[in-house]
C-alpha cells in the first residue's frame, strides 16, 4: 500500500472511532440509587453501588441521592429557575 493511502485509512478509522465514542457519550445517564444495609451493624446508606461485601441491597431504585424519589430515571435539571411561591 502506498503511504498516502495508508494515512487516509488511518484517518478514516480515527474519525469513525470518534463518532462512535461521541454517540455513546450522548446516551449516558447517571445510575439509579439504592438503599444498602450493613450486615454487621444494621446501618442504612443510599448509594449507587454497593459499599462493600458486608452490605445488602434493601430498596430501590431511587432517583435522588437521599433515596426518597422512587424510579430508575435520574432527576432532571430545571429548564429554567422556577419563580418563588407567593404565600
């Protein structure tokens, strides 16, 4: 193969790889949260992944990091800041 043709193939492969990696980043979303309980002392925490081998998952999935909002879809940012309530 000629050096110019080889360079073009490498450039095309690089561009293809960049396009694929960018399309994967667009679809990425945060993982849901779960409640975990320690089998040693019964402590309960809210985490996305297990804190360790001595923990068991007891509830979830949740949308927020306090484990209050049920659901697997993450909380969304506001499109605009809401107006303060007038009471």
